[in-house]
C-alpha cells in the first residue's frame, strides 16, 4: 500500500498480549523497520529494546536468555540491563562497556495488552497511553466483570499491507457497514471531537423496531489513542469493550491486534468464557476484522477523495488530526533524497 506519509508513526502501539511474554524468556519482535528483543525479567517487568547486540551484532532475541533483570546475548554472553546499558562481559566481569547502550522502547501493560512507545528519533513518550477501562468510566470498569480477552476473544493478523491511518479512517466511515459487514441498518456518526491526541467519536445504530429515526438500539463509544488503534465500548444491545490496534512492521506491512472484553454471565466466576458465549462473540464480532481486511489488502490510498457532504467534515478532520503523528518524512522521500 503506497501512502504519502511515513510508516514510522509516533505514538503508542500494541505488540502483543502479556501471556505471550512469560518471565525468563527472550523473544524477538520486528516493528517500525527494526529488530527488537522483548523479555520479562525476574522482577516481572516487561522490557523491549533494540534487538542486536552492540558487540558483534547478534540478535539477542534469537537464543538469548534472561539473567535476573538483564538479557544475555547468545553469541558471547554480554548482558544488557532494562535501561539498555551493558552490565556484564563474562571475560572481563569487572569492566562492562559503559559507553554502549541499546535503544529502549517504553512499555505499558494493560489488562493483558502490551504497548510500546515509538518515536522515529527515539524521544521519550510525549503523552501517556490511555487506560483501556478508565477511558469510559460511565460503564463497568472492573476487569473482573468480564471474561479474559486472551486467548479466546483475541485475534492477530500478521504482516498485512495496511497502514495504521487506513484503519483509523474506518472511524468516520459509517456507510461501509452495509456493504462490508452486511449490516441490515446503516449506523450514523452521532458525535465526534478531538481531545489532545485522541480522536473520539460516537456511532449509533438505528432501532429497526422503532418508527423514531433517532432511536438507537446500539451505541459505540470510541477513542483513537493516536494512530495505534482505538478503544471502544458498546452500549445497548451489547455491552462489551474492545481494542483494535495496528502496528507497522516496516514500510509495507503491519500487524493487527483485536481483543474483546465480554461481560460475564451472572454467577460465572471463571475467566474462561463458556462455549455458547464464545460462539456468539466469534460469529457476531470477531469475524468483522477479516471483512475489513478483505478491503484494506487491495485498497489504494486516495489523497483527495470526492467525499459526500455527510462524510466530508469528519473524514477530513480526522486526516488533519492524523498529521501530528508524523515526525519523519515518507519512505519515498527518503529513497529519493539519500
């Protein structure tokens, strides 16, 4: 997918689910065009940093091991601490190379979701990752009121030719539901606003049983936390929470993450959802990601779209809002000028 902006987007991005990062295990990741290593130290804290050892370039995530709160390179045993410093060289144990440092990516874990901060120049977080539950305090905020999102209610799409802004532009696009998701009624965008780094919107689904065109059977409250994804709460016919996230791998592809927090059945204390609930959520909600992907995979980005009057204002407002997350030039510009 060719786009007129960079894939090295600034913001918070999801890189997995907490159970995928057990204590004492080094795991390779690739995002933002970089090889990374993720490891959970003895303290239980998860760390993500530059993946290649500064000594001779071995990938620490490929065969490296965790020692205390450090990660050890599989090539010569050099150890690296949570702040990226070289802490130990086995054949000169009293003289680590204090001049060397791996780039560290700030990590936030929320309700089994893992996020990292990315800035193309390595700047520290310029805003905090919003709390998935705290973003909508008017609805149930106790995680224990929901079944666990992972693994039953989570889906992963790997190496898809989709830029995060394409996913974000689904927000103001209500008309596609009828054609892509086979909706029997067309939802309406009831409200939208920009609050700092967030693009917030409210979508209403008309009640087909009512003669009142303003009566809604379902409302979806959504906050985009930059271009990394959106947190949503459903109100009405369904009352669940979800997150849908898109994280660039390189200048051509992204990984997509989707998780749902579904309300527990009354009296059910298990974290694992029952089979009938799993079947309903899969059929009605989890499948929608693949509907959208069938469009996005083959879509061209239209820089100046001929929008209808209904869509034009929120659609172009979102595009203008998105420009704040581009702190690097487009990849095409880099190839031409270097």
